[in-house]
């Protein structure tokens, strides 16, 4: 379904258990209306990838996801030719005494479509709906790959030497994410609408946790969210994100915990914190202060 307003965008996302603030809903709605890519930047675990997943559900189409990494190239991101099938077709033709023309070996039957190319083509399972393409963690890719993306982000087209230019009949919704492990080039950002995504406010995070971890008692959900918000205020290498908050509530519920106490927190800190230095920082006295909600705990 195509959102018709900012409020409608928020409502549709919420129906798929994504609780967007108004700023995020606004830039997402504009990206759809203006047919512009959306660049989401922020700490890991704040809901950037989940937003793309929710929008694919809203639009009734399959999410196309390109996970970026160092050394990512066009063959992995855009297309490859199915060389074994091409060679087989060539041998079959030779056995028949035929001499196939080059273009007969370079057509759709032998084209292995990767996410970037798929995003430009109609979705057979959802005719008329724009595709949703997630280019995840672009900051992990090399800078030359950023340059390779510019044609797609600005023109919604790609050039394949053997075929020519393939252009989207209906521009896809492209969501590019970055955890800001390095600065992304201005040329890429200029082609996108931009949104910084921080950790959600307490009430919104509680909504998310209640929807995604309903097995946890309501009191436990509230205590867990309050504790995590205080925990993010201390000096950590990697603060827990929304996904960790959901997992923590599920873990506590699985252990039969209905109310937070120092022992249950210490037993399950590994669900929230992923680095030894952070676990050492959240020692017994710190946990007690965070549970008590004292002003010193959040400094």
C-alpha cells in the first residue's frame, strides 16, 4: 500500500510493528513522493535496517537487500553472466552445425540478477508496486563502490555493456544505511534525502519492546527500558540498541524473571553488552546505581 500522508506513513509502519517518530515518517514519505533515495545514518541497532524491512511489508513486496562489505564489486551487487549455461548453449549450437550470434548468448535467460538490477525491474509478485532496495552499511564498502552507485541513485538506471541501459519503469524506494564507521562521500549524500537516527525516546522504545517481546511482563518491560536508557548514559564502547533491548526482555522472560534485580541483570548482561570492557564497566555497584536510577548512574 502506498502511504498518502505523513500520518498515514506512521500508521502503516505501526501496523507492521515499526514505531517511527514523525521526523523519520516525514523523510520517508518525502522519499516516496519525490522519488529520491533515503540515506539513514546512525549508531548500530537504532532501527535503520528494520525500517526498510517494514516498508517492504507495507508496500507488499519482497525486500531486496545488498549487504555491503570491503571488496564488494559490480558482479556481486548488479549482475553476472551465467557462463556455464552460455558455454553449454554454444556447444549445443556447434554440435548442430550452427553458428550462434553473440547477442543470442547475451540475453535475459543467461543474466543472473543481483539486488541492484532486480530493484530496477518490476516485481512479478506485486505488479505496480515499487521495489524496496536496502543498501545496508555502505560505510563498510570501498569508496569506488560508492562512485559505482551514483548512476543508480540519481537516474534509477544501470549500463550493461552487452545489453545497454536498463532503466526502472517505476523508481524503487532505495534506503541506504551507514553506521558511520567512516565518512561517506558527499556525492552520494547529495543524491539522497538524509535522516540521522538516534536511540528512540523512552516511551517509543517501550512501545517497540511491548510489541516485539510481549511474553515479558509489562512491569519488566518498563524496568528494562528504563535501565537500558540509563546504561546508555555511561561510557561504553557499544551501547545496547533496540534489538538488544528486545532480546534482553525475551531472555529475562525465559528465565522467569518478572522484576529486575541486581542478580538477574548480572546474569544476563551478555545479552546487552558485547565487549569485555563494557561488561567490566557495568560492575556490581554500577548496576545497583542504574537500577536505583540515581543521578550519578547516568553521568
